């Protein structure tokens, strides 16, 4: 029974982290990104810079989740 509770706890934890990341992505896209585009228009016109920043953020979050679970 303890093994099933650990699995359920890990599933709930990962689901909660996914919910938080989705909410943060929505906030960034709808609120923060337009402000940054107005402040730094030259940098954010280059699309690969934006995708690089998003990728680096996701990799850091993934590493943190992995480190927390192991």
C-alpha cells in the first residue's frame, strides 16, 4: 500500500508543477511579454532569442524537478 501512495504522491506533485508552469506561461505570454517587447523592441524582434530564453527556462525547471525527486 505504501508503494501506491508514493506513486500517487509523485503523480500529484508532477501534476501540480505542470499546473504552476502552465499558469506561469500564460501569465508571461499575456502580461509580461508585451511589456518587455515595448521596453526592449530590438531584442524581442529576433524570434530565436525568445525561443532560446523559453528553452533555457524549461531546462532549468526540468533539472530542478529532477533534483527534487531524486
